[in-house]
């Protein structure tokens, strides 16, 4: 259940309410008693995936997911080291 921020337009009282998304909006201010509460718009919380088990490719689509991230693979066309001259 989300937390909603409310602001009373009459007295300026601010409050946070933990309520269901389907619950009716609050109208009456608990401080002044007037029906002047307005629910404020919030940006929401960002989600951070940390720790083992979360990968860059888990939640993407298209060409961004075609190459796995991580260490680059060594090139296959490397030249052999030069041989030492034998005396």
C-alpha cells in the first residue's frame, strides 16, 4: 500500500497517510476540520537492483540486450610471441 501526501488548502497542514490505492481520498483536515485536503502528486520511489542475482539484461529488450555486459572476451587473432633466437 502506498503512502500519500496531503495538504490542507485552508490551514496549510501537511500529513502523510498510508492507505490502499482503492481507498477514497481524504477530504477533511484533522487539524482545522475543514474539507480542504488535497492529495499531492509524488514522483514515487526509484528502484535499485543491488546484489547478486540482478543482471542488466533481466529487464530490457531490443538490441541493448543482445550483448551481455561484463568483461570483454580476448581476441582470437592475437599473434604468437616472437621466438627467441637460439645460439
